């Protein structure tokens, strides 16, 4: 996605009715600033070996296809890793948000997002508002620091 699309998603978060929806939409806006990259050659080789092992296995065809598909998704970094890379590359090293460095903050926010999405989370509106504010500060820090020549700016 482009920075303009990410800003559009960010703007949408402002109009969501609940703080939880605002938070989830904002995390999506942050994610949209990162493009996943292929994993390194060593990881790729090991994944390919695993795929070949599944292919040669006695598992039924549907199970083989499922496992090979799941293994194939490991050939690119996770969206969480991609966001941390973008933060590392563009947010100044001395930045502190909510008392922690931005990569740590994103990890914490992403864990909260995962728990919420998977039904294992219950926080007060006050705490969710703090999480949203931290996510907003992180998003704005990314937007401000992305270079105009960034591939994301296209």
C-alpha cells in the first residue's frame, strides 16, 4: 500500500464507533505501511526441504497441500516482523512512546490486537484508549519519518 492509503485507513479509525474498532483499524493502518520481504537464503532452503519432506510423505493429498501452503507462507517475513523492520529503518533510534522503544511498543500492541481478535482479551475503555493513543503516536511517527523517496510513498 501507499502512504496515502495508510493515511486513509488511519482517518477511518477516527470515525469508528468503539475504541476497540478504532484500535484495530489503527493497527491495520500501521501494518499497511510495511511490505513483507522474502526470508534469507538459509531459511528458504530449510523451508524448501520441509516442503519436499511433506511432498514425499504418506499423508493424504489434501493434508499435503495444506501443509505445503502453510510452509510456503513462511517464505516471507511475518507482517509483524515487516512492521518492526520499517520502524527500525525509519523511526529515530532515540524515540520513546508510552515509555518504551517503538519496536517494543508495536510488539505489545500487536499482541493486544491478536488477543482481542482471538477472543482472549478484556480491557477497560480507559486502557484501550491508552493503547489507541500509543498506536496513533507510533503511526504518526512512522508517517513523519518515512522518506519521500520511500517505495511506500509511491
